[in-house]
């Protein structure tokens, strides 16, 4: 629980570094996307710096992209308002990095670098994805925003169930409203989705609980040429999907 002093001195806003990958290689419609929060900051300048270096920090190499651009000239920038980094892989995947600014409800404090501390950085993020099928029937028009940051899985799960409803909007306000634990049969929306709803006007909503991805750059594997490491990961809560390293002398084993 935040102390009175923390409540009084905590910054008003959190700046989330949001990275979205649109996989045009697997799905030409642009409907297949992955959005992650790579870092959370209390200092805007630090958040912008982290956003500009986000892909490199994840282990990607600039020269491996067909296009790699920073938003240094907003007036002539052609990749959308708020996008700080745009990159395109040769296979067609497009990467966008932007900041998602939200109120600092939990009164989190930043460290000397302006980032929320180690324990805080691992807090669970509740995200909401809105897909507007009215304007695009294939689902290419969609947006994902941070709805909250929570100290535990249990708190995030509880919050996920109240994202779409309040005193005026109830479950019956939607044409469809499904919760994962009450769904009959196989849940078709993915393990990280806890609520799926469809508005009477046609918009689809997905409420997602995600942890901040860990970085593989600390493995110090010398066999990937600086590229994203695929070695067995020890910096995880058990959710790492990296492949086992085949290099006998790799330091990350």
C-alpha cells in the first residue's frame, strides 16, 4: 500500500513504451498483431529515450530491417501520430513503438533513470483492444491501450473483469459478453484474453492481462551476432518460449 508521502510525491502520469508488431507476412489484412508494454516510466524524457531504443534493446539489429525510421521530423512523419519508431522487416512484419500515457493510479515511483523499479516493472498490465469491424470487416482497424498496472496477477485478473462495465454499462449492454472462466467449451480468444465483448454497434473488445516481456540481451550469447537471442532463458516467471540453445559454449546455459 502506498504511504502518504508516496501519494503526495508520486508523479501524476505513467508513460508506457508500447511496441506493436503487425504481421503482414502471416496475414495480409493487418489484423494479426502483437502488442507489448516494454517499459513503464514516470519521466517523459526517459520514456521517449527508451522508446527510441526499444527495438534495439529487445535484441533486434537495425540493419536487419528493410526500413528503420525515428520520428525526428513530426511535420513530415508519415507513420501515424504518436509513433516514435517505425520499422519494416524484409518478410513484411511492421513494428511501431509509441508512448501510452495514463494516470499513475497506484502512485508508482520512478528510479534515478525515470523508470518504475524492478518489482514495479514486473507488475501486470491490463490492456484493452478495440476492433472496429464497422469500418473494416477484416479487422485491420484496431487499437490497444493500457487500462491499468497492477501489483499481482490476482489484482490484474480482477480488474480485467471491470474494464468494460461500470455503474451505467452492464454485461447486458453488449450484444455478446464472454468471460474466460465462465465460457462453455474451448476458449477461442487466446490465453491472455480474459474478456471478449461485442457492442450493439459492432465493435469488438478484448481485455488482456500481460506481463512486461523480459529482455534476452543479458544472456551474452556470442552466437547470434547481436540478434535476438533464442537461448534458454532464466529471466522469466516460467513463461519464456525461447528455444533451447544448441551452442555448447553459450554463456546463457
